[in-house]
């Protein structure tokens, strides 16, 4: 009997029962499913599931990843900062080198030194804008000088750079020295650049990775000049020729040792004129000058943020009364003959000092000293390049400190009048003249010749030290 044709449905059932060698078409799929189930059960027995088994071949969380875009040879890296995914090029075609770049970036994140890619492209010129904003918020009066230093010298060299190193700093120093800049000038310019970088490093997030160590040049142009009492008579006569305003500025600066900015910004309302009745029954003029606390120099403030009030001497009273006559309370005290406030008076000061024999002009071409133009260089049709050397207006501040010290005024009182807050700064201005050293040596020589003079104390002096008041004791020391 020939083999009958089987029905397809019956053949399938027979295959499932194992009655025939036919195999269902989906048997291999069933086998794979069973194998995966067995593997899953085995993984469950080991304590991990299928998803964890797959993650064994991936990076751990927080370690970033590397990938290459289609058609590109450069490796890209992906990492997260505060939950934000950042994609950045490693700049490397080798995977091992790209892995090093990624690990370095992860170390920066862990150490808190991470800088976003867009901030890494911040230039020094952009940092300068942040610095001017900091100056304005703090009310620094040196903003104009800082902008001038930046525009003239720093910006052409550092403005386009994204990082500053030691080699660049030393090269800038050499360049400025060749241009004839003084060490103090170079130090001020580098200090401004250092402040820009530090503000960038202190920003959140930081804009500067690290601030290099800035070299500091030794400054040898420290001023030690002062005005003697014998020279003062000649100078005041020459200042009077320039105008009442310069004569009054000389008297106030030489008496109190105040700064130039404090005088130029003084208003009429800060000066008080009054009179008190004396023992003879006649009125005696009494006046006071007050500097407001704070660094707002345009409002008549003091530089050290502390207010000051001084009593006017007769000479200061007379000059300021004549200078403020007919002015409103908000007007400036020191104005020129036309009523214009005094701002830059270097030419007038130089002329007065030169005519008084306290200064001269030096020709930068030939080095000759002259009172005006250099005639030899003028005959050669050279452009006049003159530099003033001599007494500066700021030297009056030093002269006032020395004069008050020699008059026996206590150091604390001198610091209060002149506006010094620390003794270190006071000592910088407390210059000892040759006359002071000569007098000290003469006293020393006199003591050596007669030792008993310095070793004995009279009974009258002893009674003064024991019984009298501190003021009487000081007066006794000055008279003996």
C-alpha cells in the first residue's frame, strides 16, 4: 500500500508528540528561548539579573564615554557635570590619548577645578570688563588710571590671549624696560593684570584655571624730598605770583600734610569761619576744616575712610576766607581766577619751584638742566622733551609730618591730622633731615664731654615729674 498523503495539521501534531521526525519550523526559536530562560535562571541564582549582566560591558556611572561621529577621525567625549551632559572634542585621533583627555577632565570635576568649554575660551579682554565692573561696584577712585594702563600698554599684548604664562610676563617686562618705563610703573601694570586673572579664577563657575606667579621688580624711586622752613619763604612768594589758589594750597598742605585729591575736592561747606570772645573782650577768629568720612573724594571725603577735623591757623584762616568769599556751599574751595575748579596744576607748581630754586627741567635728548626750553636742542630743531626734577607737591605731606614731629607733637596726633592709619606708613613719611641728624650728634657730643648733664636730675625736675599734670610735665620738658 502506498504511503498516504498526510494532512498538514495531523503531521504537525504528530511532530509535537514525537511520533515523526518532522521538526516544526519554529523549533530553533523555541530552543533559543529555553536557553535564554536557563541563563536567566542561572544569573538569578548568582544574584544579578539580565540587565545587570549586560551592564558589565559598559562604563560605570560618572566615568564618561568616548565616541566618534560618522566620517570623523577625532574622538569625542561625553561627561556630566551637575546632571548636565557635556559633549566636547578631545582633539585626538588615537583612542588611548583620547582616554587620557577624558580622565584629566574627570579629575578636574572631582577636584572642583572644572571650567566649562565656553568659559575656557574667555580672553583677557573679557576679564578686563569684569574688572571695571568690580571697580565701579566698590567705588574705587583709580578706575580711570586702571583703564588708561590697560588701553595703552596691557591690551595690545594680553588682550587677545586666553591664558597668561611666566614667559609672557617676563617678555612684557623686557619690552617695557626698553621703552624706558620705571620699575614702579611696571609693577602697577602687572598688579592690574594679576587682579584681572584673580577675579576670573574666583568667579563661579571659574573663568581662569590658574593664576601664574607674577614677578615683582625692586623699586628704587622712593621719594625722600621735603621742604625746609628756610625754603618755604621763597616758595610762597612764587606761588602767590601764580594765584591766590596756589598760595592757599601751599599753606594748607604744608600745615596739615593733606593729599592733593583731598584739597582739590574740598567744598566751601566743609570750611567753617567763626569768632569767639577773648580775655581782652575782643572777638578772635576761629575756623575749622572738616573732611567727610568715606572714599568719595568728589564729595570732599578722605582716602582712609575716616573723617578729620582740624583747627585753622591764622594764616590758613586768612587765605581760605579770601578764597571762599562769595561762593556757594557746594562750590569748590580751590578755583582759578575765572572760577574754574583746579584740576591739573603741575605747570604752575613747576614754574613756582623752578623760580624758587627748588627744581629744574632736564632735557631727555642731551641731559642738560634748564629752567625752560633746551636751547642747544632747539637749535638742532629737535622736538622738546623735558622732564621735571625737584620738589613735588606730595613732598609737602612728608614735610608736614617731619615739622609736626620736630615740634614735639605726639605720633598718634600726627597720624590723625595727616590721615595715616598704620605706623608703617607713618614711618615712610617721617623723614629725618641732615639738620636733625646733626643736632642729634651735637647733643651726643655734648653729653660725652659732660656726662653728669645727662646722668643727673635736679630736685625741681623731679618734683615736676611727680606732682604736675601730664601737660605741665610735657611743657617742662620743652623748656628745659
